[in-house]
C-alpha cells in the first residue's frame, strides 16, 4: 500500500481514484507540487510524511484530505 505525504492511502485518495493524481501511479511524494501544499511543505522541510513534522498539525494540514480534528487527535496536541 502506498501512503501519500499527507498520510492517506493513495488507493483511497480522491485524485488517485479519479485518475487525476499529478504523480500518476507513483502517488504523492515530497516535492514542489503546485497541486498539493502538503507535498511542497514536506519537500521544503525535508520530511517524507507531514506526521513527522514538529509543527504537525498546522495550517497546511487543514488543506489536506485527512480531517484536521483527527490530525490533532493523533498528534496528542489540543487545538
């Protein structure tokens, strides 16, 4: 199973399911990506998954497919 930089399984990502993933079958990886703020942010910070970031969850996280409330829950940080 491929996991995108945002933490969602690529097979469940709406863009992947509709065949609109900008990375094709490879899925999302940290790189400059005008379609994904999370991918670009992870690339600039040198991390593979946004969950690895000390600032997670953040404002950029809110733009992704994973619920911000869930991100706050799994990070053990209250908002």
